[in-house]
């Protein structure tokens, strides 16, 4: 099963665009960092990943600012240019109160 759950911060967001089918689409870059314990002492793990959303989620994502954190769910696929992977966002959970002072 190809399913990803990620709490991440938006570090970059492109302009809204439309797919050839006329659906709204939004590309962004997400960042995540936290300590992880696995067979030994904790270590800091961090990543940045390209992500995209298509359809109804786009308007919800536009309500978030660069620097905001949310819970993203979706699946991984190749980027359009064939290099690397991209998270295709299918679900979004936005915290009820976004604390913009901690970013």
C-alpha cells in the first residue's frame, strides 16, 4: 500500500494552476523535522518533499500561509520531470488554531 501520513510545515507554495482537465492544482514544498528513536539513542531526522494537491483541497491549502503546519495524507509518485518523488495530497487536517508566532 502506498500511503503517507506526515505532519509538516509549508516552506514554499507555488501559484494555483489548472490541470488539462480544468481542475485547480497547487504545488508546494513541505518540511518535517523531529527526533526519532530506533535501535539506540534518538537522532534528529528531517526532510523536505515536493507535494501537490488537485481539486477541492486546493482552496483549503490556499488558506494556509508559508510557515504553517498541518497534517497531510496521500501517496508517493514520481515527480513530473521523473526525478525524485512527490507527495500527492489526498487529505488535509488543519489545526483549529494556527500559532504563527512560533514559526
